[in-house]
C-alpha cells in the first residue's frame, strides 16, 4: 500500500471530471455549496408556487386555479419550504462554516456528510417526481394534496387515493435520514474537531448554535420518521395506527407530527440566530454582548421547544390542564428568546455601525422576528387561538418568522459569506436594491395578511366570496408578491453576476474576527496551512491587535 | 495560497478528549431512541383499545430463552472487545462468534413467534390495534437486531480472515455500543409488550 505517495492533481480540462469531482466529493465546503445551490433552486420553485396561489387569491371567486390544484400547491409550497429550502440552506452554511470556524480540516464524518446531502437531494427529487406521475401535469399530476402536516385520516387510502401521499411520505422519510446524518455530524464535529485552545467557552456562537441544532435534529426528526413509518404501515400493510374505524386515533398523528413540527421551527431559527450572532458584532465593531447568556439561551430554547408542541392543537379539545401546560411552556420560550433580542440590541448599542447589506438584513431580521414572535405569543394564548386557529392570521404569523426571520437571516449570510465562498464580493448596489424591494414586498404581503385572518378568513381555502371584506387585503398581499419576486430576481442576478464579475474579496473583506477569515477566499481543500491555535473568542482580533488581545480580558 | 498567518500549533499533538466515533454513535443512539420512544408511546396508548380480539393475554407467551440469549450476548460482546483490546485474538474471535450466534438465536426466536401468530393464530398487523402496535414495535427492534447481525457478521468474517487487529479495537467497541443499545432497548420493549401489555 503506497499510502505515503502523494497524488499530484492533474489539470482538469474535461468538464466530465469536474462533474465527477462534485458528485463524488466528501469535502465539507463543496457539500455545503451543493446544499445551498440545491436549496436556492427549490426556493425559486416554491416561490413560483406561492405566486400561483397569490394570483388565485388576489380576487374573490377567481377561477385561475381549481381547488385540487390549489391544495397541491400549498402542500408542495409548505413541504418544499421547510424540508428542501430552509433546512438544506441552513445545513449548507453550517457545513461550510462550522469546520472553518473551529479550525478543523473537515466535518467529523465526511462520507456520512456526503450521504446526508444526497439523501436530502433525493428526497426533494422524489417529492417533485409526483408531478410527473399519473393524471395530467396541468393539474399537478398526482402531487400530494394533504397539507404539509398531512393530518389523519385525510391521508388514509380511502381519502387520498393514488400515490401523491406516498411520494410525500417517502420524500420526507428519505430526507429525514439525511437530516439525522447531518445532525450526528454537527454534534460530533463541534465536540471532537476543535483546534487547540478552542474550548467550548471560546467557540464562536455560530458553532454553539449549530451544536444545539444538531442535537435537536436527533430528537425531533426521529419522531417524524417514526410517524411516517406508521403511516406507510397504514397505507400499505393495513395497520390501524390512525384508522378510526379500528379504534385508531387521528389525534395521535397530530401529536407525533407536532412533536417533530414545533422543534423543527427552532431547528430552522437557531441557525438563523447563528448568522445574526456572527454578523451583527462585525458590523457594530464590538464583541457580542453577553456570550454566556447567548449560549444558555440557545440551549434553553432547544430544551423548552421540545415541550410546546400541542400549542398547535388547542382546538382539538385537550383537557384544560393540557391547554394550560402548553400555554405556559410556549410562553416560557419567549424568555430566552427575549434575552437574545436584548443581547443583540446591546451589541448594537454604542457600536460603530456599518450599514452594509448584511447588516441591513440583520436589522430587518431583529424587527421582523420580534413582531413574528409577538404574534406567536398571542397565538400561544389558548382562548385567542380558539378564535384564530387555522386562519390567515396564523399564516401571516409563521411567514413573519420564516420569511421575515429565517429568509432575511439567510440573505444576510449570503452577503456576508459569499466573498469567502467564491473570492468575490456581491454587489452592494444590487444588494441594497434587493434589500429595500424585499422589505417593501415582505411587509405588503405579510403585514396585511394578518387582517383577513382577524376578519375570519380560514387558511387553505382556494377562493372566497366577494363581500366578505377580504378582497382588498388579499389584493394588497398579492401585490407585495410582485415586489418579493423582483427582489429575488435581483438577488439571483447578483449571485450569478458577482460570481464572474464581482470585485475581488481578499481574505478578510469585512475586517472580521472568526477563523474562516484567516484563510484564503475561497479556502483551499485543506482549509488551513497550519492548524490554528486560539486563545480567545476572537482569534483574528488577537492577531490584528497583538498589543491589546482579547484573551487578557476573557 | 498564502493564508493570514495564524500562530502555528506548537503543541499540535494535544490529545482530543472525545472520540468522534463514540460521539457519533451516541448521537445515533439518541436518534434511534427517539424513534423507539414514539412506537412505545403508540403501544402504551393503544393498549387495551383494540375493538376485536385476540388480546395480548390470549396469544403472547413470554420469550424467556431468547431474551436470556440476547441479554447475555451483551456480556459476551463485552468480553470480546476486552479481549481484542488486550490482543487476545482467539478469545476475541470466540466471544464475537458467540455474540453473533446468540443474536441469531434471538432473531430466529422472533421469526418463529411471528410464524406461529400468522399461520396458526391468524394474527397479523391488520387484525387489530394490538397487531399494528405489536408487529411494528417488535419488528422495529428485530430490524435493529438484523442490522446489528449484518455488522457483526462482517466483522466476524474479517476476523476469521485475520484482518481484525488490536488497533481496530476502538471501532469494534463503537459497534459494540450499538449492540448494547439494541439489547438495552429490548429490556424496554420486553417490559412494555410482555409485561405491562399482557
């Protein structure tokens, strides 16, 4: 075995070898980029689905779409958004930057990492294969039409004939295996691969938050996998888990789904917090305020979020102590979340703020996430929820978190880390256009969406009668979509244009402090020439200011 | 390819406190436990809620022998990995084989139980809620035993070919962690299905 001979890479001229290189790679950076590109493609697809739905809802009694197609669109929009946009996007950034920030060569299990990505990718393709099976493509083939939480007994063979629901189950099962692999990898990487000197207390918050996310994936995605196995049993083997005719209880599905579904929200928002916690300090020119409190709050959110799931179920008739328990636990989540908001504000306070595009998205995140959180507290109050459950108020609330929070944080991450990943800056001018048009579009769509909810418009209806007073609000929401779509087009154009023509970034364009900026842009395969040794939470500050290093104070 | 200089690791050989293999296996065990937890909750929740028979009391017999086999395989597995760590090849191969054999006996036992239910008792996953929860929970566990046996069999084959050396003891111990988990979860499944459920 000539293991000591070094293979000298030949210059690659054939495009085939480049493709093979990406298909077979186990490098965390390439896998990270594949996750991100994959998620971007699905972001555009789910956006198109949203556009179709908003065209349908813009006017009362519209006939643009039929009920069946509408059901398919909102099911695919929701499922795609959670599993094939938000999760892969956040895993992608985590994959790329966790090893770099902790001074590691790669993730703990590079091959498991590649396996996880391809399972997730296969899941998404499987979900969309449903469009091309059976029926006509015009009406959505046999795409699932059961909603993203697929309540029983609607998923029973009698009510969901055909294979749409089966595609949905299998896609999520496959993607779930990929997610669990990613969770294992994040936990093992953060716990075992840190460079010398980087104790847990000196780790960037980004690594901390991905550690908590990884741990949550392990305990939250698994229940979904279990529930999907039961549903497959019900649909194919004739078991009776969710079959009322044989004594099974559909409410069990609700519990099993939401014990996954609610922690899932935090699996998405905690990595978004991670972006904000890295970007805000750099553009405020201050160290993060209250590092230990941030770590404790993250762990607290992760823990508490496992015990709040039935606040999605206040209307199914739980006993009063059940309702009370879930009202209280849900409100308790607001405490560590509030700590985070105050810490971010305190980081801004007295800072020398630079309003570059990443910072703009962070600041919008703070406002929008706060409002989304507050409507969440409103909905956590059981009597209020009885009134507004499954109304457009709920739709507006969770889009405030997912678009106004998570997506804005993702945009911030793109503008901040694109230079590291490609070696070129994204255009600031286009970035500001993207930001302001997105802000306008977001607020037009989702601020005004609260109102028809308060007026009693249920979610998931494919049309509504004129004269209910909902028409104007829906029209405004739909107009907002034009702005959002324009903003996304500018963003995609910016990505492509800057990749080829953007200004060269250099190693450290933002004068930042974490280890990823210590290597070249893009980093070499091996990440660091020499294994870094750190003594504080801001290793690059120590190098740049040897006369006044951080480790003297920490 | 010049990176901003970061002070070179003088003490680069600093030992990693945690083995990533062990941490990874612990993570997998946590995830698997969550899957089992959902199936166990379903079993407990649907206990006694079947609309027709048969009931657990009517047909379940406690699998004493196979349970003893599976639980003792944890001990033999422990002895096997301990032997490998000390470089005692013969003892390692012997105990590893015994572990494999005990696991196989357990799986055969489950197979015979199912065969009896399906062909003699006409009791399937479709019969009632008890059937749905029983076959899924016991089947989930049996699947884990089967996966474990495939892994154990692979190592056994490599060991017989003389490819498993002392330096592989860490990897074998990580596989052993999975096997101990499969045994431990059987204690829970056994208690639920053959104890509380009956």
